[in-house]
C-alpha cells in the first residue's frame, strides 16, 4: 500500500471550494504558460501528450478516466485535466 493516502476527492473538493482551479486541457495549458499552475492533475485517459511532459510543474495522473475525474470534482462534465492555481485549505499539493 502506498504512503500517499491523501484522499484525492476530498483534497480536490477543498481546493475547488476554497482555492482556485482551472478545468480543461486548454485552460490547464494556459495556466502553465502564465506560470500560475502549482500542480496539474490529469485523468488516466487525458488526450494531451504535451501536459504529461511538463517540467517545473508537479503532475499527478489520476487513476481514473475523465468521467470519474469530472465526477469527483462535482462537475456535470468530463475533466481530462485541471490546474491547481491556489490550493486553498486543501492538502492537494502533497499528492
């Protein structure tokens, strides 16, 4: 069992409600280019190869698909990628 037992769904919900999170591949790429992204989270089936190779930004690949990632974010749509701009009160950056 891995040591990273941060509950990703709780951490994500906390970051979304108390911090700032950008959703979608395009928004995530813009946040990285602007130097705003502290961390990015990608669904296992994220179609963007460029996001997977980002240097200087912490990348976490979520172990579910884009529909599951959208669901844990509380969104009524699929989410392939998201950028954490401000973690708020969450512990998401420890993933």
